[in-house]
């Protein structure tokens, strides 16, 4: 039996048997559409023909960003969905006199450059010898002080409901994704020829691989 998306045509073959064939795709009508700015392209009808409308955008989940306040709103990804990052400020073009600012320009409340030069960098005192993985805290003069910057945990979006025996693959921000980690490949253990009547110890490492060649001990029954 024919399965035709645009309809079926029945006929009789040379043996007198019914035969079906598919109708060709109908030609697309020529629309005179107004100029539309469609970020996701034009809409199409059931025959795949372009219409005078815009295609709907992707269904975006609402981002959960409790600690982010953006004066210009949230930025969007390649699909136009909002993400937990602020939009950069829309700075107007500024024509300053020919002036050289070795330390850059002073910024206004919107983060845009002004025509004022930043003051010279202060001479900072020597810093103590300590390791801070996220860098040091700076004082009001911009000098580093002997205090580590706190670790800011990323705000991770909701992850799909999937069980991963060995955990989820993490993205560049350390957030779990909808991809499971592959099971670890345990190296072979070459144990000496020792007879263990109760088997070997079940000592495993963090990957679940067996370690050691000790025999399992069975406690003596209480008298």
C-alpha cells in the first residue's frame, strides 16, 4: 500500500491489477510578502512552502539566576535563550580629544568609557607568600592584599532526569550535563599464586577497581 504525503493516484496495470502511485509535491504559491525581519527564518506550511510569517523560536527554559542583577538585562545564547550572564552595556560613540591614557579611561555608571584618564597605578607594597587559587582580594587602591578571593560556585541550570552510575560529565563551568561518564577501565591485578579459601579482599579505589591481593578474613564465632 502506498504511503504518499501529497495524495495517491490509483490506476490499472497491464494485468488488470490496481496500482498506486504518489502525487507529486504541489508547486509552492508565489506570495508577495512585506519585508519581515525573522530571526528564526520564515514559517512554512504543511507542504514545506514558505509563507508570509515568521517561524517560532525555540522554547527557552527560564534561567534561574538569583544572584545576578543586570542593568541591561540578561545575555542570550545562539538560540536566543536567556543565560545567567549580563548583557554588555550599549555605549554611545564618544569622540575625545587626542589624548593618551596609559592606564585607560574612566568608566561611567553604565561601564562606558569617558574622556577622563584613569589615575596612575599606585605603588603596591610587597605581597605575602601564600597561594590563592582564585587570586587575591584587592584594596581600594587596586593593590592585592594577603586575603584570598572566595570560591564562587557556578549557578548550574537544571539537568535532565537521568541516572548515571559513574556520574555525569561536567561542562567547562563544572556543571553536570545530560551525558554519563564512561565506566572506568580497571588495570589488571597480578596477584601471587596464593590459595585464599574465602576469596580476596574487596578493597576498591574511588573508581570501583579492585586493589590489593590480600585474602579475605573470616572472624571466629563467639563462644
